[in-house]
C-alpha cells in the first residue's frame, strides 16, 4: 500500500470524525450547568471530554502525517 493510500484510508477519517463528535459533546456538556447549576462539576467533566477528543483527533492527524512507506 502506498503512502497516499494510507493517508487517504477511511479509518483515519472516521477517527477524526469521532473525535470531532466527542469534542462537540464536551462543548455542549459545558452548558448543562445553566440548566442544573453545579458549574464546577460540568466544567471539569467537559474539559476532560474535550481533552479526550483532542487526543483522539491528534492521533488521526499524526497517522496521516506519518503515513510513509
């Protein structure tokens, strides 16, 4: 498999798409404190979710950049 085929693999882009969805969940989770209060808890949990989304997204990006023969 050539490096271009590895970089264009659908599995890499599925990883990045999943990471984007996880990041959006983290963003929307942050606003739940306006409904139920407890701002520190929702902010902390949303930050953890966002970091997980960022790390997964970076894994996909580095897989694209590292797709060499």
